[in-house]
């Protein structure tokens, strides 16, 4: 069974990756926050997060999806990842 078979597991893993990349405590992340607007991430941070998501979930994130991720909230990012798994 896939360890990311449910959305909650995906959300938790996405939060861990974002927190690590942005050097934040995972408990400080809000599901409805945008990583650029609310946490000051830049395009390089988004790229690194996407690389980590690809590695962790064994998915491919297109340039279009990467742009979508940069404009999304954390819970929306988790949904994008879930849909790609």
C-alpha cells in the first residue's frame, strides 16, 4: 500500500518539505498560507520544494504545475501533489 494513499498523509509530508526548505517549524505553517506571499519564499525556494516533492512522491512536476504551486496555498499544493501520485 502506498504510504501516501490519503490526503492527510500527503498534506503532512508536503508541510514537512516546505518547513525544511523554508527553515521553519512545521507547526507554524498554516494550511491556507501561500509560501511566497506569507512566508517570503522566492522562486529558488519554490524550485527546491518542487524537487523535494518530486523525489519524495516519485512524481514529475511540470513548469506549469510549478507555477501553479507558487501561487497556491499549502493545502492546494498538497492537492496538486495528491493528484499527481
